[in-house]
C-alpha cells in the first residue's frame, strides 16, 4: 500500500516562531488532508488539499502532487498550536480510504 | 450543528464482553468513517459507509468486529467478544461525499481488561 512519511517527528518551538511540516507519499493521490489532534485528543480537519495552496489564518498548506509531497506552514505559532499534526492521503483507486502518516508532534513553549 | 456525536466517551469492560460504540454523523453528511487509534499502529481506517452502504471494510481487524449503519443518522461498531488488544480510541467521522473534508467525533476510549 501507499506509504506516508511525515517529518520531523517532533518539533519544539518558542511562541511566535514559524515552522514547516512535511508529508511525503509514495504514490499518486487524489486527496490529501491535514489534521490537528489537540492535547485532549480531539481531531480537527485543517485542510483538504489534493493540490495547490490554501491558507486559513496563520496556517497554510501546499501540495505538489506531481512531486508527491505536501507542506503545512504555521506562522507566529501559539501555545494552542501544540499537538500532533497528521496528513492523510487517498489513492485514486480507493476513494474514501485514508492512510495516515505517523504525525508530527509540535510543542510550542510560552 | 452539534457535530459528530459519539457515545460512550469512555468504556471499560472485561475480556470476552460485547462492546457497542455508537455514532451520530452530522446531519446531511452521507459518508461515515470508523477509525481506531493506538500508540503502536497510529490512526487506522476500519470501515467506511457511503449512503448507508459499507464500501470498504478491509481495515476491520477480524470477524469479532462488525459495523452497521441502519439509517443516515446512526452507526454502530460492535466488538464481540472483546480482547485486551482492542483497547484503543475509536473515532467516527462524517463528510458530505467520500472525497471531502472529514469531521471527527470526540472519540470513545475503550479499555478491555
């Protein structure tokens, strides 16, 4: 099956810093989503981004499907950004079946 | 909308008992997904439904697991009999179409002793 690798596995930032999280995938995809799991376990969908660039406040994401990667940018990080960030991909032949990466654990210190 | 509602939030049971997890998707959504999260295996898709029909159950670990969606507003995931290795957080998510933004419930934390 498709392999999804996220990097870095762990990231510690000072409040106010910027960061870039990466998601590499081993096969063509027709869907990619970024999720944030907060310290209380709640999963929140950040972006649905099979290709191109999207922005939502301090967060933005870019997917380059032809090169099989996606990036999540967090600017001016806040302590509430702490948690685990997952990317999840779907292959064209199996719509709906998401494969998740192992996540990047982000800790933002005040 | 209240979002995706899962119940119970926590379940503690003994090995061999039947466990039923429940999910109410967001009204109007026609796709529903069941996931399991463990430290060892991360987040895994167990099964998903589209228009109440199971589309892919290849992630269901074994015959002890079963899922139903009798109508558009309710789904269950049943484990019978339960085993300690089933201990995990089980999430339900819904979306409008299978290739769309998924909204997750708060999860059910299951502990099988």
